C-alpha cells in the first residue's frame, strides 16, 4: 500500500489521499451536512472521508461489522478519528481516479473532490427499483458518485440543504453532457443508486451566504466545481469523455442498434450527424414530445435521404425498436 499523499485545500482543510481513502481533517470544527448512514445529517465535524470498499459483498449484512454504519465507524476508528465528530462515504471507485475542482469569487472559495463510477449502476430518477430494503433483501449494486464539497464561508442549515440540491443538479447535468445512460432503460442517467454527498462549511467565517440555489453566485460555484470534478473522475475511472461518448459506436449502443454497423459504415462524420438526430427524435418520441405520426415522418425522411445507405439502415433499425417497444407495453 502506497503512503498517503497530502493536499492542502484552499478552504483550509488537509486532504490525506491513499489507495483506499480520501480523508479531510479540518483545522477547526466545520458544520457538515452528510448523506451518510454513519453520522448522517448535520454534524459539527473534525474530519470527513470517502472510503473505497476493497472487497466484494453480496449485501450490506456481509460488510465487516454487519452494516454500512458499523463498517464506516470502524474505518473512522482505523484513521484515528473521533467517532462522534466524523462522517464518511463508501464507494468502489478508485481514489487515484478522483476529480478535483476549485473556484473562487471574491472572498468565497468552493472546492469539490469527486470519485465516480457509473458503468454498472447508472440510473435515471424514476427507473424501476433494483431492491426493496428489508433485513432479508438489501443489495445495492456497484457504482457510485461520491462528492466531498467544501466552502470557506458560513451557511445556515437551510442554505446547506439548498446547496445539496444545486450539487445534485450539477451532477445530473454532468452526466447529461456526457450522454451517460441508465443500463436498464437507456434513458439519460441522473446519477447512480448509491450516490453520496458531504458538504462542509466554516461556521465561524466572517463571510456568510443565505442562498445556494442554482441562480445564486454561490450555487453557480458549487455547480461549476461539481461538474468539473465529476467529469474528471468519470474520464479517469470509466474512460467516459466527450470523444468516446460522441463516437458512432457509443451512439449506436445508446440506440440499441449496434448490429446495423457490422461493416463499420457509420464511422464517418455524416453518419454520426444522422445518429445524433435519430437519438434526439427517438428520445422525444419515448417521452411523448413527438407523436407516432411525427416519428413516422422522420423515418420516411431517413428512407429518402441522399445519405444512403445510412438513412435506410437507421430507419429499418428504429422501426424494429419501435415494434419491440410496442410489444413490451402492457
């Protein structure tokens, strides 16, 4: 195991970064809002952490200690943290693939550290559940976006909760801009089923803000830093970046039409534009923004486009998808 590296945060904390954890110790207690099962909610904290789970488990009960809360408490003790004044998150993502972003405006600083894995667990809000939580059935899937967010200013508790809303919206926006989809529905993903956020602010700071919504300057800082950190981590952890996500192969996968590209026909720029158009039209049809007649009109346009045989193949593939979607409806 490599020794921990240290990074001094602009907001005042010190990050200790190792193979299995990112730990932040504060020079003075910070007010923290955490989504963790371990000391979650509001807490006056000396430290926060993001821990990588280095073993495979089938359910929460298989974790050392028998629960997520007990396991994270044991991790805190291993790091020498105060049990009552620390909180942490759990992930399977690699610490070395973290993303980091810091943004300053006047006297306000926002920093975000992200670890992100979405290959198995990306989901769109409203997807069907994977499990129902009870003592005998609790099996969250692997893949998590964890965010540690810091600011050097003072925030009332309501503003901290509002900041979590802004951070969450920014995470969803980052996934949208990278065209990450839910594996179960191929609809644009908004996160994963196990995402976590820890937000820390300085209760003794001279500068205070009361609004952290997306249209406030503080909300903008949180959103920009979150998007940058999430995108960095996804590129490093999952090789998800604009170039890959914009490729014909990925576009065909999101349309479930990989089979129509057996000869690599769609690898040229003209075909990629048609794929982008087809994805947008198909998505709007599935969401009810375009009707069946309008979808048929688009398919007819594909059939007569001069860009053959791209249009004909796309039209045929989308017609098969439409027939399959109708047959799946109750």
